[in-house]
């Protein structure tokens, strides 16, 4: 167990460094963790050996996977049903534009600019069409936008985009089998029952030191995640849907949400973001940067062209519309999932996979840095003292001033 504890200390040390950098540089912790993961893999790999970071250790993969699942659940739980009903046209328009244009344009770029075969080109289009719920939600938490109608609308648009990505991946590549029908059938039953069962169960047995609520939610997330994986889908998809259907109940229990955030941001998501950053090979990108640059530029350009007009059409000022556009340009969770799916099923090569993942992670970092540096809609920031989370908000306000 000595090696396990030492490796755990190394990863938490990297997470602490990333948190300090996020404070000093006034950037999102998620982005600093991605950058730290990339640099750590480069430095540790050069000095000691790439295997020392242990990104392929089963328990690190497990914690990373839990981080993605619980973070995605929390993002879904932040969706206010009332706001969604009021803003569904705006969320649907932005989300659909954020998926469709990048999907088609990046597919065409892979086929006609890079000369990829047909199926790898479609896979590239799927991977580049995503918007990272994980990154957007982390930014929303740190700015406080998750408590505003604006932030909830953006998160709803993220769901529409990633739903399009998942459907495209399934329809083009994944076989529709009996397992798929079982997953859909069980999913419908679970999503219908949970909003009725959860508040009654919590009223009877909740508010105890045993943290029954957390155990119940994790049971639902893990069980549906296992079923999704068995059906050749992804565990984060039912997690998002569970969060959405429980937004009117669990989402309003601020104490429970805060405890889940402590678990997620304190322990789980550092493993997810640092591991994601470690997949980027800087030497490989420097040696052959063309594919990476093409995908990164084409994706961001397609997102801007697709998202900015509907954002403006629904009355957003220029600053707010550009901030929305840049956040919708981020990619991470479903982009890396789609790329890994293509690699594991022989659709793309290792080199194509590396370029796609690097472009996906680059799109998680660059648009968010630009958005927070130049387009932060300061007028939407919650007032100081609104919640305990006001500290990072105040830091952002100070930066803006």
C-alpha cells in the first residue's frame, strides 16, 4: 500500500498546486488542473518516467470516472425547471447550433483538409461538436453564475449540445441492440420514478449523520452508469438526466448540494481534470501540430459562427453573447469519450486519437481563458455575501475592476 499512498499524495499535491495557481492567476481551477496535468506528465515523464504518474492505475481511473459522473449530475441538478420552461427556446436554439455546425464543419475539415477516411471524419465531427458540461459547470460555480437565470440557461444549452453528440455517436457508430432497448426502458422507468420516490425517501430517513442522501444518489448514479456501460453507452449521460429530473427536489436542498460539491471538487474532479491534461503530449504536438491546429481553429470558429447569432437574437448584449459563445466552445468530457470510443473500436488510429484529444483539451482551456479575461459579464455576477461561495466571485470582481 505504500506506493498507493505515495501516488495519492502526488496527485493531491498536484491538485493543491493547481488550486494555488488558479487563485494567483485568477483562472478556473478546472483549467489549472488540466494544465498542471499536462506539465506534470511532461516533466515527471522526462525526469523519472511516464509511468510514475500512474494515470492507468485502476483506482485513479475509478476516482476520475466518479468525478466526471458526480460533476455531471450536479450540473444537471443546477437546472431550474422554472427557468428551463421559461428559456427553453433560447437553450434549444443555442444548444442545437452549438452541436450541428461544428459537427458538420469539423467532419468536412477532417475529410477534405486532412484527408481522413469517411468514418474517422465522422468520428472527428462528433468529438469536436461537444460542449464540456464539466468545464462550464466548474466555471459557473466559481463565478456564481450557477445561481442566476443566465447560468442555468447556459447549462441547459450544454445539455442540448451533448445530447446531440451522444445521439450522433450512437446512430452513426454504436449498434442498436437489445441491450440498448433494455437501457432505454429501464432509464425511462427510473427517470419517471425518481422525482416521486426521492423526496419521500429523504423525508422519512434523511437528515442523519449517516449521510443517507449521498449514498442513495451515488447508488442511483453507479447503477445507471453500469447499465449504460453494459449497453455500450456512457455513464455520464444518465448522470446528467438524473440530475435534471431531480433538479426540483435535490437541486433545492442547498446543504446536500454543498456537501456533494465538497466531495466532488475536494477529492474527485482533480483526478478527472489532471488525468485529462496528462493525455496531451506536448512533444508530439510540437512535432506534428497541423492536425491539432486545424481541429482547434475550425471547432472554435464553427462554434462562434453557430452560437453567437442565436445568443444575440434572444436579446443578449455583445459581452454576454460572446461569453456564452466561448463557454459553448469548450470541450472535454464527451469529446474525450468519443475519441476514446473511436480508438478502442478501431475507427481512428493512435495518432488521430492524440490529435483529437489535444484539440478537445485545448478547446477546454483557450476559449475559457479568453472568456474570463475579456468577456466576463460583470453585471450578472451575484452580489457579495449571497452565499459562502462569494469569495471567488469577489476575486473576479476585483480583477474586473
